C-alpha cells in the first residue's frame, strides 16, 4: 500500500516509523515531513494546511491510505475532501473536528451528555465578558473558542490580568477570529492526565496511558509549550481510575457522539483533570498528542496500519491491540527562547551513533539549505525511502539544522523507568545545537 502522512513533527515521525514496520506498506510519503522523516518516507513539500495541494498530490500518486497528524487540516475538512476523492483516510471529519476547533462546541457537548467538566459560560460580547470577570472566583480560566496553536488558554490571577486577556483575545484579536467567542470557566485543581483513544464511530479503545509535561521548565514552571516530554505508562493511572474514566467519561462520550450524529473515526485525545471529586474533562483534541504519541507508539506491539484500517472500516471491536510491558520516555530538545522567539538554522550535532534502544524523532529539523543533496523528494522521486530504515536511523548527512521550536524528541525504551530515564539522558548528552534546552525531570511525577 502507498501511504500519505500529513504533518511534519515528532508525532508524524513516530507514526511514520511505526507504519513503516507494517509488511503491507510499500511506500510512505509525508507532507511536508522533516529531516528525520526523510529517512523513512519521501517528503513532499506541500504544507499540511494546503488541502487542495494535498488532494491533488494524493490523487496523482494513487495514495491508498492517508493519515492526518495535526488539527489544522482536520478542522478545515481534509478528511471530507479525501473521502470525496475515494481515498481512505484516518482522522475525523470536519463536523467531528469541531471538538477541538471550538471550545464552546465541546462544552455544550459535555453538558448535554452530563460528562464531568468545569462550569462555564460563553461570550461573544466583550462588555458581557468583562462583567463576568471573577464569576467563578480566582484564578479565572479564559479561553479563545477557536484554534490558537495551544496558546488560547489564559489563567488570570486577578482582575487586571483577566481584563487584559479578554481585551487581547476579543478586541486586539491576537489569535484572529479564534477570539470572536470566549469561554470563561471555573478553575479545576488536581493532576492533569491525558488519555488517547482509538474511536471507530461505535467503539472506543483507550491506548496505553502516557503523561505529558506542558511547562517549559523543570518542576512544572514557566509558560506552557506544545509539550516538553512524555513517558508511558503514566504513574498516576491504575485499574480503578481507568474504570472510573471509562464509565464517567469515555462511554458517555461515545454514546454522545452516536446520539448527536457525530461519526467520529480516528484518535480522540481526552485531556483530564483528576481532582478530589473525580476526573473532569478539560479538553478534547481530535488527533494523536505530541509528544505522548512518541512514547505510546514505542510500546505498541500490533501493526498500526491494521489498527488504523479497522478504525476507518468500523471494525475496531474485533481488532486486537497489544502493548509492551516496557517503559518509554521521550524528552523534547527545544530551541533556545522557545516557547517565545527562537532562532532557526542552527546545526545539530551528535545525531548518529545512538544505541538500539534510543529513537530520535525529529520535529523542527531540516537539511541545511546549502547542502546540495537536501532537495526534498517530489512525487516522482524514489529518493531516500527505505523501509529497512524503519528503525529510525539518523539522516545520512550531517547538515541537519533546527527549523522549529521543538526540535527533537529523544526517546528510550527499557524494562524499568529508571533505566529508560538513564538511557535517554545519556543520549541527550551527545546531542548539541546552539541554545538547546530540555527538562531534566521527565518521568518523575510533578504535581
Ligand atoms: P486546553 O488548551 O483547554 O487544554 O488548556 C491548556 C491548559 O490550560 C490545560 O492543559 C490546563 O493546564 C489549563 N486549563 C485549561 N482549563 C482549565 C481549567 N478549567 N482549570 C484549570 N486549568 C485549566
Ligand atoms: N501534548 C499535547 C497536545 O498534543 O496537544
């Protein structure tokens, strides 16, 4: 089969790595991909939000199966467009993608189906939003309704901070039309956890648990990021909590999808706050999490293509899914300055010569522009595609440079978390680029 993976981050590298292990996969394309992905797939320089371009490419290249990584194209309806072309595609349609693209849509859904979540109100009028400052006490949670690259949530500590957040979102439009509507909600306390699930419209199957670290600095300090690391399985999950989450949240969510005519197929990412009075939903995402995916897929012992096809075909209930008992850790190496302004084009060294149990998933990387061999493969190129490279071998050239905020995910797999942690940090010691920053406490629970 010929596959197309849409996206170009660490999540897509992990998905490509896992799919390349399937004996039925003949060739993988990735749009736009990155330097690391090019060792497994033909990277095609079409951006993930260029839906017309991706449709044209998929048709011309006779793609059999597509996998959509990021939320942007899902929210813009890429799945509906691929389906119109008769291309099988893994990911939810536009209607279902509102569960990530609109916080108000999700809050209404949760309330309608009595699924535990923070109390909330929605506002389209700035004067009314200002009058609602402090209605649930402090701190106050203020959210842009639409997609804002993970930055649309502000936790305001006082009146002045709340006022300026509302103005920035609604009148300065720092996130454009995402701030046309606001959701103001009660602040929840507890431990945050995320559960990734496969959903085929009729069945919901949670994956192995994982824990993400959202803050930039050790000890959960500093501003939020896309995610600075993850480990699996999560130390806070046990059978009792898993059953509670299934009964109070996952099963009612699936029943809600069916009642509302949401034919959800793909990955549902459930962001939870586990507090004294049980788990509550903070948010839904409609895709694999990044970097949770890297740590989770390393423990998957079943062919990912089989699972994805069973989701698309509505056969998930009959699909076996096996997870390894091993522990995995993924530590993100980020560019200096991230999540604020950061530089690009810094040379990365030390990527080769990694031991077997270390995998490096690339996120913001590319080959240096002056490298004559860096042309990204076009549709016709056989390029450097090699299924034998499914081991995630390093790009063969040394001129890999930084091209994004989150640059690499260095991951290890071992029998114990201590071993995995030791291995990952030993590997990180060998990798350098200008300004590199990473957390040293991934895998250690932080409350
Ligand atoms: P979201 O984009 O909705 O996941 O929010 C981003 C982050 O803001 C979450 O991961 C939480 O850390 C925090 N957050 C969002 N909503 C709440 C809430 N109601 N109470 C406490 N923290 C929240
Ligand atoms: N790691 C959080 C996310 O993917 O949104």
